[in-house]
C-alpha cells in the first residue's frame, strides 16, 4: 500500500464553527443504516458540543450495530424516522443528501450544517463543509472539535478512532493519508484503546452473521475472468442464516481476501420494494463512475446506489459496466 502524502484538505469554515457555538438545542445525525464512521462522527461531535454546554440530541433512523453499544453514551442515541427540528441547529454528517438520513423533519430547522467527504454531496445545508480528501468523516470532525477549542476526551477519541478504523477498512483503503495516521496517533494519546476498538469493530459479531457470510460466499458468482465477485442477498438468505439486515456491515469486503478479485458487487433485495447495491474495488478500478450511472455515488473505490428496479434487472444492467470498469 502506498500512503498518500498529507492532503491540503479543506479547513472548517468560520460559519460552521459559529453555527456549532451558537446558543440553543442541537440535533446530530448521520446516514441511515449507520456504520462506524457515521456513528463515530455523531457521537464524537455530541461529546464535544456537550462539553461546550449545548443541549444535544443524537438521532438515527436505524439502530447502530449491536457491538457498538459498549461505547460510552450510546444509550442516548435515539432511533426515529421523524423529528421536530423547529428552532434547533441540525448537524448532519456523512450524508450526501438530507434524504440519506432516512429522517423527515430535519428540513424544518433554521440552520442545517452539512459535514461530508463523499463526492456528489448535494450541498443541502445552510452551512456546507465538504472535503473529499478526508479518508473518513471523523477526520473532519476531529478538525472541527479542535477549532471549537474542545480537548479530546477519552469518549471523543474513542469515537474518532472507531470511525477512522472502520471507514478505512482497517487502514487498507486508498484514501488513507498521513492525516489519517495523525488522527489515530492523537486518538490513542487521548485515551482510545485501539485493541479493544478493533475487536468491537471486527470481531464482535453474532453467529448468525458468521452463517450469513458463509451463505453469501457459498453463493458467490465470479465474472470478468474471475476478477469480479458478485454477492446476492435476498430475504431467503437471511432466513437460512438466521440473520437480519442490520448484520451486513463490512461483508462486501470478504471476497477481497482472494488476490485475484479486483471488484465486488453486493446486490441486496432484503427490503421490500428496494434493491440496494454496494460496489467496492481495488486500485484503479473506478466504481464511483458506475454507481453514478444509476443515480448513486461515493468514493472511487467504494460506492453504491439504491433503486426500485428488480434485482435481476439491476444485475443485467450492472455487470457489463463493472466488466468495463475492470478492463
């Protein structure tokens, strides 16, 4: 792996710091079906704003992965699909569009702060801070906390490290830079336990998830001369494994343990009326351009999209584009 030099980055604008320092209640949220970076960003920022004395609510449309509940303050995370944001400052992190949160009512807030690192962010906020050079949203959150003048507590450091570790795939993805390792260093100095966090993030799953991995890999199809792995997740697979849709985080990366695999597609129809597609790749295989053709987006090596089209229809349209991207 080649680690990128320190990227120039985009510093937090003054308007963002002013919005975070202003009086009144704050509502913090990330994207639906939260991962480590979404949860880490929300909870680290919440701890920082509480240190400044602001009344804070942390909300999400879906539960966090069960293993994350050992981390401090997770009991305060509210699960809701609708919120009355009237009179509050809403801070949305790790979401390219307000709809990506899965929560209605956020648009009623007088101030919406949008913090994200995904290319294709729609700029929906009253205040927008976008930095594609960040390997994870928590890199931006750490910088915002510094700009607020809040020292990193053990809780803040733990959530920053969690977000960084998970969104870089254990420090394996292409967006990693010296900036990433500096955040990791500072987090550990501030009290984050890298061994314990790593075990929670990667080694604390249910037996049902292990069976789910086995079922998906057993049904895995190879394409593009063995360089493309296609995983299909249907309700029937969940029934066989005894798993739920909340136990799928990170599964798409499993085929990459075979060095021949250059890209992976995970097609899932485990939600009524929707087909969700996640795309991952190694090296120079651009899956973001593929996702964009279906109205999605993300990063060069990690993207996705959601459609109401049938899974088989999506597969037929997707695979030729993935073959072209690999070639």
